[in-house]
C-alpha cells in the first residue's frame, strides 16, 4: 500500500473520502478537509450499518469538520495526548483517565459488545484510530522492559551521506543525529557527544533511544489488535468480518539517517497494511500490484455490496478486492501519483514535491522554485529532480536523474507525471500565482 501524501492528516482524509489531497482539501496538517465531501462510513450508515469511530481524527475541530455518519464517536483534539487525554464527543470535551491506546481499544470493544447485544444481526463498521505512534513516543509502563537501548539492529543506510540527492533533500531537518530533541529522546545529550566530530557516536545513541521508545509504544497497538481479533473470535464474527490493519503513512526508522515521513522514498511512501476476511480472502497472500490509500474507500464500499462510484461520486480510487482475491485486472495502473505540499513550512524543512512511482522507478520533482518558506527570507533554490532505479538500487541511495543512460526513462516518467495530473485534476505548480483549489472555508 502506497501513500499519495505522506502526512497523517492528508492521508487520513484520503482514506476516508477516496480522494487526493487537492480534492479533499487537507493537503497539510494545517488545513481542514472539505466537509462537503462525504466519507465512506456515511454510506453504510445510510444503508443500515451501525457505525462508530474512536481515537485520532485531526481533520479539523470546527462544527462542520467533526465526524459525521457515526452512531458513536469520540476523538482526540489535534494529535491528542498519551496519558489522561482530553477527548471530544457529541456531548463535548472531557478528560479520560488512562493510556490513549488502551482507551481507544476499550471504547471500541465496549461499543462493539453493546451493539451486538442490542442488535446482533445488524452489520457494523468500526474505525479504531490510534494516536500511537505519534511523536514523541510515550510507551505504557508495562512495555518499558522491551527493546532495551543498545539491543536494536541498525538499518544499513543509517549513515547515508545523501551525496547524489538534490540540495533540497539533503537539507531536510529530520536527522537522527541532530534533529531529534530532548523531548523526543527523554534524555539530555551528553556533552561528550556534541559537535560534528562526534556525529557518528551521537547517531548510534540517538537511534537506540528513538527506536526503543517507538517500538515500546507500538507494542500497545499490537496488544490492541490482539484484543480486537480475540473479541471477533469470541462473538463468532471472525469468518465474515473484514478487518484492515493500516497505517496512514510510512515512517523513517533510521533509514537514510532520518526519522519522520513526508519524502517520496519507500520507507515514507509504503504504508503497512494487512487484511483478514476468511470468507472472501485466502490467507497468506501477498499483493504486489500498485495500490494507494485513495483506494480504501472504494474497496470497503464494494465489500458491503454497494457501488462506490454511485455512492461517493467524487472518489478517485480503485477497488482492491480483485487483488486481494489473487487477480490483477488487465487495466490496473502501473504508476501512482504523489504530492507533498508543505514547502519548508515546518521544523522538518521538507520541500514541496510531486512525482510518480512505478514497479521499478521513483521519479521526484522538487517543484518549489520561487516558493520559499512562508514568511521566510531563505535563499530560494531552483527546481530539482531525482530518479531512483529500485531494481538495481533498492535502497534508493543513488540519484541517476542526470545519467544519460536514463534520459529515456526520465522523459517517460515526466510524461506520465503530466498525464496523471491531468487525469486526477491536480494543477501543476507554475509559480507563486498558480491557482490553488477552492477549499474553504465552506458553507
């Protein structure tokens, strides 16, 4: 599963609406999604399903942007807190004692049990949206003995020197060595690890602390999935319940010396996804065809027996059930479109870029020439390009965009990028006066 914009808010909006960022409006973490677009849970709700959502929303907190089409819902404001979080529901805001991952799981299980008691024959759609593992990675005390610092294997690209990358990619501020903070790592940096001469030792130390907390935090999500699957088994629902375990983007766990996401490299682009539906999907299968987060809404609606295009006319995704059943349709896409919009707008200083990914190549256009950062006087760098041949360079270490041997590939992928932008209705960047989609505020 691939992400069309590797940031949590845009990706979640794409999952819910089946549309790309330029359509749903939540292109960055700073924008609300276009609440005029229906989300996929509203459709089964209108067709008699019981529906609920618990956990992270982060798509806006105005009255218009709050969840709709759910019989029950409670969400965290913004990213939410790990311990004793405030949650928002139809009745207002309140502090909920406990640990966020456990709270979301308990609410989900309580709702499912009550729903089954009251109407055991009614189909249901339950969205369990964990806050974890959102930065700054606070594990539950019961997991603090796991994955001790010093025991965690390091990725082979931890010390990638980025020598062939564009300047804009070299200058992102997501490095394990220098951009993780004391708030992230929970310990001050020892004086003997400061300075450029100690960068390698500092990287080793920071990586171990980062991954320790990250993996311990994710362990509670694993516990949650076990509890949910056990409940479906206990109620006799497992055979005919479609379960999708899905992240809303990938994440750098030290690869290329980075943390976070945003960039169009595989660690950030690829979204973990597993599906269980024993009645319909054979166990143990692996899907190799291209699929994106925009495809989730259409897939879930087809699974309910509804027509995605009739029910969600704006949705732009493909139905994944043929892939899950082992068949790749003859007209299946061979390239996917990606766009990251937040040009140097946050501490990570990631450049705005779009591109295409095929089974073999990743082509990136850092298109932000002339943009600069909002309110910034930083030097403006020119438009830059990158190309990675993952067949010979699976770790995406060598940018070959200027290699004459790849000139035909570059031309082909540039044409494909332009074609996809026309097909999807996204306006390419042509300078500071480029029209932006009419997103809002919406009545």
